[in-house]
C-alpha cells in the first residue's frame, strides 16, 4: 500500500508544519514547535494564543486528520501532544482539557475555519458517484483484465480516494480491491437535489355500519381531492 486510503483529508490544517510527527510515543512538543501560528487563520490564531503551549499542541493534534493528527480522538491527541504516563492518566488529562473554555473555543475556531463547505461536500459526492473499476484495470500478456494500482502519480491522486480496501501479495500484485459505493453517493446526491418527493399516505377511517355505499364513495372522493398536490394517489387506511 502506498498510503492511507481512508479517504480524502479535509483542507489541510497542517499545511504549515515543517515535518510529520514521528510517532505517538514521542514526549516532545514537536507539533506545537512545527506549527506556525502566524500562518493560521486569524480566528484560529487568536483562539490558540489563549491556550498554553501544551494545549495548543493538543488542539492541533485533536483537530488534524490521520496520519498527522488524532482525528477527534482526545486521548490520542493528548499522547501525541506530549502527555506521558498510563492510559488513564492521559485520558484524564485529555478530558480535563476538553472542559477548559479556552480549549473548547480553540477547537471550535479550528473546526470552523477548516470545515468543508456545502459546495465542497457536494462536489466530493458527485465525484464519488463516478466510482468504477476503470482506472484500476489493465490487461496482462494473455489479454485478461487484471487489477492494478495506477502507476502515474496524477492518475493515482485523482482516483485513490475511490478505494475502500485493497490487498496486495508479496510481489505487489493486487489481489483484492473494494471501491466505495457509487450508488450510495448517487442516492445522497438525489437527496441534495430534492429528487425524492415523499407523498404522505391518505388515511381514510370510516365506520361501515354507519355509512351507505354512496356516503363511502363520497368520502373516498373527498379524500382524493384533499390529497397533497391532488395527484390522485389511492388512499390507504383501515376500514371498520
């Protein structure tokens, strides 16, 4: 595998980092030393300045996507920020920081500044709806179609987020490839475009013993006329 295939990351919140953290076991504050506050959006910079250096590192790790950050895992974020000790100690410190007003504001500011817009999400859904095996198929010497990972960097960057899971053998040959569900993405797009029109059922409750046939037919016709958009949908309900 070339890299994490969990999906596209958000707009890079770590674009100003000088290097990737070497591991969660490090006790240094490498992350906060590497992130330059002056390059962050003003709202994020102001919020982080109200935090201690260790809290700044915690917020950075908490809000950043894997493999650079903890992706919302508070305990892991505290560990990556430099908190050492037992798991319970690290979890306790993370929980304490999450309750600190300045830390909460810094997280909210970071999330707000780097969150995806509705347009970006719609564009990504539209892209995911085009998932297909085309870019991942090639022909062997016998002319049989076989799985492959794109060798061209541009093609790889364009299609790697379509991959949900992949297995390769020791020779590097792809033995299994699972793509994200294009049909599911199309359904979400249809919802956004409001292509689904939910017509509420017509409930017609009548007491047959108290109504003549003519009265029953009249009630039925009235229910149809009162239906939303007067589509003429057949009423459903219980007859007593």
